[in-house]
C-alpha cells in the first residue's frame, strides 16, 4: 500500500489531498468528503483510519480538503454547498484519469455536510456508483437550534443583512452559504440515488444532527438502501469502538455491493 500527496485545480485554486493506493491495481475507489469546518483528516483521524482500512481491503481512497479548508487554497468565507459540489466533481475528474483506479467503480463517503455534498452531486453524476453518508442532515430547516448553538442567538437573522459572520471556531462563514443551502433539496436527492446502493450511518446520540434525519433519508430513499445506527454514538463517532463500527460496516458494504 502507498499514500501519495496529490493536488488538482478547481476554478483556479489548488485542492490538495491524499491518495491511498492498494497493492493490487487497478482497483475500485472511495472518495471521502469532510464536514463543515473539517478537513481530510477529520476528528480523531476518522478519515485516516477509514481510508487505510479500505486500502487494506483492496480499495483506492482519496481524502481531500474542500477549497477554503485544510491545506487547500481559497477562503472558507467563500464556501457554499454548490462550490463544494464543484470541488467533488473536480476530484472525480482527477481520479478518473488515474491508471490505478477502475473508472466504473467509484463510491463516495460523506460526513455531515460532506454527506449532503455527496448526495447532491451523485444525483447529477452517474460516475458515482454508490453513496454512504455518516451523520448527514436530511434538511436544514430542522437544524435551527443547532445553527443557533454554533452562531449564537439571533445571529442567523444578522447574517441575512451582513456579508459574513465569524464563528467561535475562528472560521468565517459568508451569507452566501445560507442562501445557497436553502436552494438544495437533500431528502429529495436521497430518493434519486437508486438504483445505485445507498448506506446511511448515524449515531443515536447525535446532538448536532439528530438521528431523525437518518430516518428521513432512509424513508425517502429507494432500494437498494441500508441503515446502520450506532447506539449511543455522537456526531463524529468520537470513541474508539464507535468509529470502528462505522469503518468496518462501511468497508463491508462497499465489498458486498461491489462498488
């Protein structure tokens, strides 16, 4: 197995990532999409562990930083879901030209907002042969309390008249992010993944995106679909046994569905 630092462009800005190459190639591949304010490593190295396990099982894996996140160029302030969809498309385009990868066997894993990006992109891109979401919202309307916890009381209303708002994390989010988010139908997109396989993974104690969102995605999706709830787990599966339940179930699903 080999790990390679890689880079590719989108809209004149450099996107960086890590490509995991298995011993036997060409191989099927999985692209990882990180969450809001995340990066290609993710909390407690979740994406690193997952990509290496998939690689051990014979899959290529690409972890990349959306523009404005991690080591990629761009400003987080300019980030929107539509822009991240463009980044994911650029990642697929780049991966498509790699000799180590089987073009007809590319799947996507998305964590939280990365799962939204994966779902929305898959609807319009048939090159994505399967989608797996971790802790992903089914809609934004039901996350008003979560947004206020992140932005502060009444800050959502302020954003509608300001160009940006500084988050407690040190990141700056732009008004365009909220305006763009309201344009997308996440649960409706879940219904359009079929006949490609769809796996929904969620923690039952996710206080950021309640488990009801997983239920809504699953109910809206068509076959073939699967749901796996991790009992007691939080939003990023922040415990050793939780993360490995997620990783192993995801890897087994990719193996079984022949993505």
